[in-house]
C-alpha cells in the first residue's frame, strides 16, 4: 500500500517483472510493503540533483523528498530498509531516520517522532518547533498556494496538531501573531511582519 502526500507522484510499471519491484517517487509517500526476499522492493528518489534508492525488506516507512526542501528523509516505522545515496549507505531500524543533506552527506537520527512524520497520512499537520518557512511550505503544498515574503520577517516557530480539513484562512488566523501576519490574494499567500 502507498499513500501519497500533496504535490507527489509515484511511477511504477504495469507489471513487475525481473528480480525486483522498483518504483520512482517525487514528493512524499508512506509505504507498507509485504516482504518478498526473492523480489525486493526498491524506491528510487530524484531529489534536486541527487538520486537515492531505498531497498525495502518488508516494512512500513515514509520518504520525504520534495524539491523545495533542503534535505531528503527516509523514516522507518517498522521492519528494515537500506538507504543508498551515491557511495553512502545506511540500514535503518524502527524509529530511525536517514537524512540526505544537500552536500551529499548521509546522516542517521534515532528515536524520531513517528506521529509527527506520518501526521500528513493521518489527516493532520504536526508542527514541533517548526520554523515559519517549513510551516508555509507544508501549507503551500496542501492548499495549492504560492507563498511570498515581504519585509523583514522575524524568526517564528510553530507547535501543535491541526486537522487538514480546516480552511486555510482559519489556520492562518491561528498562526498569526504580533510579529507575523498573513494575507491571501487569490492563490498567493503574503507573509509580512
């Protein structure tokens, strides 16, 4: 099973033939893959100029690789996956995350918050000290708007869980503060101090 987040796509053949089952992801997807040692499942990801591959060994995991994000992340919920980018490889255990930096460095982070990573799949935005810019990228993808920053915007972080069925104007009212204001003009979301 595969769930795709907004602004995401998955390419796959009409039928899997050969020694493996390979798909190509852009954006973000959550996967639940049945184990089949004779036909490993592979996800190829093109993130900016980098190409990476996740080999699945029967598992549930999330991949986030939007082109407007500075890093690519693979987060393991359960089972096992192997993340390969260039000559770098990391084998993940449950609740670990591999992060492919823009410079090609591959890092592994332990004890990640799975609920936060998979909130989109369950119908929520989950912010945990999330910077304004990252928050706006998520809203822009979900509500299909372009974000424009005007003026010197102070550093702002957000926390909390918001249902994705709430309208954008209602969310913006909740996120606005004395330091940050929002204005919608058609499909353009303007952020000002």
